[in-house]
């Protein structure tokens, strides 16, 4: 599976509401008048499947994901699911809405991936994508720095989280020549997190997974790495007077309809 780390639906869903919000914002803006086939690519635990079905009541909605653990949770929602690597997934029939929330940034080579996904659409279809644009933020950048610094460095050599996505202009240049309609925007959410070490807990459900996977079976190193990361997050994202921690989270949105 292309770069897909181990996923723990329970840890991921600790912040389920915050993680669902951009999906809902994107779903609300999909302009398709009446899709028949909707696919959620990288559906994870299936959080967005009911929202897609509610927005498009005439459509069959299907979730695709590479993680057996996440898919087991998605299947419990009652929607059809399929285990596949997005890198080589193709639909049996062209799709009207190809939706993906917080998944495609885990795959490399967007210059090849996005045109291929456009090719999976039926005439008049829409590709609807949201991806975190957080590579330079402390929650992500500190992971790479710390991985190279401590006693865990040898075990973490070559381990990286999701690669940086293109900047918004890069997606424009890639998609505009291929699209009849294109809508790009960036939103920075200010997630209000609570509880002990909430930023570290957030990352443990997503971007920190590759490092934690690599330290599996080394409890001392894993605990040391996590403690160092949590301390760095406390410094980078200090609590407000009421104890809440604000996590600014930048997200890139793409709505693309290919040329006929
Ligand atoms: C951050 S979760 C997002 C889940 C869901 N879309 C949501 O919004 O809650 C990323 C999901 O993408 C899936 N994923 C990442 N890379 C993948 C790949 N190459 N093929 C299939 N699924 C992949 C993971 O298994 C994971 O469930």
C-alpha cells in the first residue's frame, strides 16, 4: 500500500467532529445536480458516508480505503465498502462524484494521480478533494526534526509522514488545462482541543502514525519519542487561560469537473 501507515479508528475518532467538519464543508459545495454513483476515496472509518448519502439521496455511496481497521468501522455504517490501494484503484463504472477527505495527501506524485482520478469520472462528474496543508506547521515539522535527533534516530531513519502537497497554484496549473470548471480554496480552521496533550493526541491519530509504526516493538524508544513530541507540542501550542489548546489547521480544497 503506497505509504499508508497503520490506522487506529479509536484514536482517529477522538477528534471525529473536528476531522469531519472540512468534509461537510466540501460536501455542501459539490455542484453535481444528481449523481448516481458517489465514491469516498480513503473513506477511513466512514465518517463522511452518511453525509454524502444525505446530500445525494438518489446516489449509491461506496467507501474505498486501504486500512482493514478503518474499513471495518466504515462497514458498520451499512454502506458498501471496498479495500483497495488508491494508487491503483479504478472504478468498475465511471463515477459521478469522486470525493476524498484527508486521504490523497498520503499518496505521492499528484501530477500523475489527479489526472488519473479525473479519468475515473462520468461526463459531468466532479472530483471533490480536501487535503491538509500542514507540512510547515509545528505539529508536522517537529516530527521530522525529532525523528533525526534522539536515541530513536536509527530506527526512524528514512521514515516520513505524508509528503508535502503542491501549493494551490500547483493544483491550478495541473488541473485547469484539463477541466471545464475548477474551484480551489484554502481554509484555516482553528480547532479548539481539550484534554491532556491534545495536539500530540491529535497527531497520534494521523500524521504521527508512520513514526509510531516504525517504533513498534521498542516500547522504551516509542515512549521517549512520544514524550519528546508531546513536550514540543506543549511549547508550540500553549494552552489558553481556560486550558483549551488552539490548533490552526490549514486545508486545501479542490472541486474539479473535467472537460467533456
Ligand atoms: C486521515 S484518514 C481520513 C479518513 C476519512 N476520509 C475521514 O475524513 O475521516 C486517511 C485515510 O486514507 C486512507 N489511505 C491513505 N493512503 C491510502 C492508500 N494509498 N490507499 C487507500 N487508502 C489510503 C487511510 O487508510 C485512512 O483511512
